[in-house]
């Protein structure tokens, strides 16, 4: 069978959306397919597309394989993983990461069979309620000159969060870099900062209807800033026309989970995140 499986780039992944079961596929993967992401590949068997894969090269590579339900339990996923990993190895990655829905037993088994080791889990949550009460909040758009202060605060807050869950024993704070600064600058329209006077005490990254991250300066936590910040973002997104607001919450991040539960976010599903170490 291995000789009959081939991988090729997909020019129009969106045409396969109807073959993806929204009840067992990750939402970010579905969004990548619907947006015709350039990193989407077709998994072909005897010239028929039996699945799709999201494969991203780099020092920290990523691989997500989705075999359409009608073609499962034939070993297609395993062969596709081997072929795509060979391509990822050409960039000498430190590791390859993946994720899969915890309730998708086939994806879970595929990851384990391919040597991926689970590191942590995260709940995908949705808010579908009304706007929160109107409020005046000291929030503004992120600017490039905010990077040193905003990134330092973000890195420290997320490092403390990761350590508190017990799932990231080897975690170190994300270092500032010119590459990272450029990325933040290029996407500054997706970023907000929360101010206390002139000091940045909160930071958020929003992608479409998803709150990618929210962080509060550690010595300012427990003062209601996070709650006000999330309410502000939800209202902003609803005002922008979204009816649902989404986010991921790492399992074990109890402080954030309590906040999201209190505000009315509901868990849609849980993802497991796993890695295969190369070096």
C-alpha cells in the first residue's frame, strides 16, 4: 500500500470541506482548509483524495493528518505521516508537534503509533451569549514600540501559567527576538494592550473570532483585570459581527478556567497536544 499513497499540494482544499466531519476534526484545521492555506496537502490513494494534511516546515515543525471517515482503518494515515515527516526532516527540525481531538480515538492511536508523546491538553471553548455591560476600559491597539514591555509581560505570565499546570516542567520563558517583533508588528491590528496609566498590564492577541491569548502582568493578577479585558474583547468581537467567540484554555490553568466558566464560556471539545523529538 505504501507505494500507492502519494502526497501533493492542494490548490483548492476548500472543495473537500464536505468530507470533513466537524465532530472529530479540529477547528483550526477546518479553518485552514476553508482559507485554502498553502500548507494543506492531499493524501492520494490510487489518484483518489482520501484525506488532507496540514504540514509546516521549520525548526519546530507541525503535522496534522485528517483521513476522511470513508477511508479510515486502512493504514492511510500512518503511511501519509511517514511520507510527510520525510519532507519535514529536510529542514532539520528539533521536533514535530501535532494535536488531535481527545474524543477521536483513531487520531489518538495514529499519533501514538507514529511516536508522538502527549504533553498537555487544552479545551476549546465558546461564548455564545449576549454582550456584557458597556464599560470604559483603558485598552488600545498594540504598537511596535510596545514590544519590549508587552512581550516581557506576556512571556513571564505564560511561563508562570505553564509551570502552574504541571505539564511543562522544562518550560522556559519565550525570549524576545527581532523575528518575533516583526511578526507582532506585521499583525499589530490583531493585538491589544491594557494600560494602567502608562504601564502595560495586559496583552491580548485576537484572530478572527478567536481569542488567541490573554495575559495579565503577574503582580497585577487577582485584581479583575483579566475579567474586564475578556469582557471588553467579547463585546468588541460581537460588535464586529461575530455571534460566537472562541478560545483555548490549557487543562490545569485553573485560574483562567474559573474566569471563562464564570463568564459563560462552554467547552466544545478537548485537544491533546503531542510531540516527536528529533534531536
